[in-house]
C-alpha cells in the first residue's frame, strides 16, 4: 500500500472532521479494487483506521489440493510457499 495515499486520507479526516460515511466509502473503493483484481467472487475484508493512517486488506482463500477457482482458492503448495516468505 502506498503510504502517501493512506496518509493523505488520514490527514483529510483529521483536518475536515469527516465522518463514518467517508470510512465506508474508502472501504468500498478498496473493495472494488480487490474485486477488479481478484474477481467478483473474491472474499475480502477492508479495515480502515484513519487515526493511525492504516488501511489493511485481507483476502480470504480456501486451501485446496487442486485449484478450480483462483479467485477463491489457493493450492497447498502455494500456501506453504507464502508462509515461508513471511
């Protein structure tokens, strides 16, 4: 995530006193970005914390032996590889 974008949102919230509707709009915008990249079936959660200047996006995938839908599933091998990288 580009820190400058997040900080710009946080600064607007602090300076303008923007309410919870703005938070929902930010969540919706990032949700649309997730759907565009991973497809309409993607399961995700967007957490916005403007006080800290954080936006976290969690993508939920089912771990399977054979991937049939890459937008909702990940292979066991790929999941293990991702765990090794963390």
